């Protein structure tokens, strides 16, 4: 799926990192859902849904990259009676992109602080049209990700400037790292080193989010 963009020495490390990202984001999703059940805050509901979708997207990406690296995708294709391995990899790539895009749309919608589902559905529809009908789906996916992460990062930066708390600063920095990582992935389509840098920036971002979660829970 995406492992072809990885330099050979990084093969396997990306699989482990993606699985780690999935674990962290699902933990965040469960915590946000728990907060929603006790406070009934709409913010927490969308945050929980967003991180659950991003967790699923990383699980798909990690599993498929593992299957590609171990050549087990050929066995899976045979079991599922899929004639083309490339077709199987393409399906998996789109599943990952759909889950990830839903996450980013939910996060962006959350920052608008409005309850108009028509806007949410409109954002989803436009995003899927770009993904499915664009000339280069993978490139458009990273471009969309960068745009949505820019919106979300700006929201959290403004939130920090308003509250001036250490926890809000950590979240703002985390999403800025995710934004920088997404921008690096834009270049990784043609340059393998940017694929590595993108993963490392994501790693820093999710570690910051996890640390922030631990700090909030201790209060």
C-alpha cells in the first residue's frame, strides 16, 4: 500500500509505528468517549469518533504494509479469491484514506462549533469526490489532510493563546507536528526520506497527545 514509498532500511519500522499510533489514538478515543458520557459535551463526542476512525485507519495501514513486506498479501488474495495483488493493495489504500479523511473532517467540523450536520455531510462528500475522482488519489489525500490539519492546528493554537495552559500548548504542538508530517508526506510520493520524516513527526505528535491525556487524567 504505502510501504513502496519507504526506504529499505525503514521497512518494518513503519509497521510498528503505525500500530503504535493506532493504540494511542484508540486510547484517546475511549477517554474522549468516557468524558462525553459523563459531561455530554458534543466536543468530546466528535473527538472520540475522530480518533476512533484514525485508529482504524492506522490498523489497516499497519496490517497491509506488514502483509506486503512479508508477501502474505498473495496468500490473502488467494483466500479472498482476488486475482490481482495490486487491486487488493489499492482497496486497502482507499480504506485507510477513507477512515483517515473521516477523522480529519470530524476534527475540522468540531472546530466550527456548530451543530449543522449538513455541513459535516457536505465536507465528507466533497472530500470523497476529490479522493475518488482526482487524477492522483494519494497526492490529493495528503493535500486534503494538510488543509484539514491546518484548520485544526489553527484552532488549537488559538485555544492555547486564549488559555495559556501547558496542556493546551501540548495539544497545539501535537497537531502542528501532525500538520508538518502530512506536508512531508506530500513530498514522500517522490522522495522516500520524507516518508520517514513524516512518520517521525507523527510519532512525536501522538506521544505528546498521550502525555497530555495522562496529565489531564491525573488532575
